[in-house]
């Protein structure tokens, strides 16, 4: 099954094409945000909480590589807009944690729905055989990435 | 050629898998940044300048959806580290623009190289036929996306 050799230029072309595709899908999804009182930087915080679960302020800063004062500003505006909540940690009652609210989750789901709808509209333009082949190879790529991760 | 109907769940699976693949590649590329005095937020500014060209401070803020004071901080640290430069605009001598430096460009290229190398290592694990098929379908997806963009 193994190919052994892959030319660098082939990998470079695929990297570039996947990067452009991913940017297109991302841009399409973020169009949803125009209808909501949220900036891209605030959305990054929301996304982190959605996919990684509740966090302390300092972990949000570290995760996104932003200063504490920037995080404080982003978090304050997200709380004001009702997308996230601040509460006492269950584990350590002296500290606070930040979590996504149900309205924050519903916003993320709207963005994902928009991405899916866009991808579906693209998929309808290619043949059934190509769609199936695309789905299979993308799953395979992910499997290989997973096995590499385990091997690390 | 056209398929006509694509089930929403198929599009949802593909969206999720492409999103995970894109996150893996991105994470791999950003490992390069560990060796450099640059945070993820600063890297976002650098990436914007690399792919979109020189910008005014206000355009950087708008583009990334961050406040002017956050942008000022990020830009200052990037100038100090030598990754970007601030100079008078050719078009309007009263205003200043921010541009990526040669050392900034070389950092972005290192990140892309790391992404390509990762993808190449993944591609060597699948068969030649699958690699070719992957390359073809990804190009096709991009063509369809391009034609949709033109049609907008």
C-alpha cells in the first residue's frame, strides 16, 4: 500500500490547495458573525471554549497567545453579549472559570451549519463517484494523521 | 457530471474531517514558532501582511477584528523583533504603513515548509493511486469554489 516517495512539490501543491479551501470555508462560516455583536477575536475565544471546554482566564491567554489585558477585554464583551459565563470553579472555590453559554453554543452551531451548507453546494457540482472518493480519501488522511499522533 | 443531491450528513462529515485535518496541519506548522520570539496573535498579524500585502494600522485592526490598542501592542513587538517594518506610505506621505520584513517572510516560509513536510509524511502512507486521486479531487473542489466565487 505504501508509496514510499512523495515529491516535495506535490506535497506543496496539496498544502496550498488545502489551505485555500480551508480559508474559503472559514470565511463563508464567519459571514454568520455579521449578524451578531461579536468580533473575529472574540469568536476565537468562543471557539476555544466550545471545542476545548471551560477554562481559566490565564489558560485562555496562553492558548491564544494574547496578553491578560486583551483577554480581559474580550471576555468582558463576550459576557456582556451573553455568549459566555463566568463562575466559581467546582474544583477550587477560590478561582473562577469561563465557560460558553447556550447562546454561545448556538452561535458556533450556526457558523458550522453555514460551513456545511457551503460545502454541500460545492459537492453537488462534482460527480457521485468523486464525492465518494473524496470522502474516502479524506477519512484515510485523518486515519494516517491519527496513527502518527499515537506513534509520537 | 452533476450529482444534484448531497445529503446534509455527508457534507457535515466532510466539513468536520476537513476542519480537523486543517487544524492538525496548522498546529504542526505553528510548532516552528516555539523557536522564535513571537506569539500566535502576533503571527496572525504577520500572516495577514504576508498574504495580503502592506496595510495601515487601522486596516490590520479591522481585518483581525481587534482593537486599535491591541494592534498597537502587537505591531510594536513585531517591529522590535524585526519581523515587520513601519514606513511612510508612497501614496500619502502623511500616513504610515506596516509591511512584512525579509526576516518575517522567512519565518512564514519556515512555517509553510513544516506544514508541507508534515503533509508529505502523511502522503507517503497512502498508495500512489490514492495520492493522485486526492490531488485531483482537491484541485477540482477548488475549481468549483472559484467558479462559485465568480458567479456571486
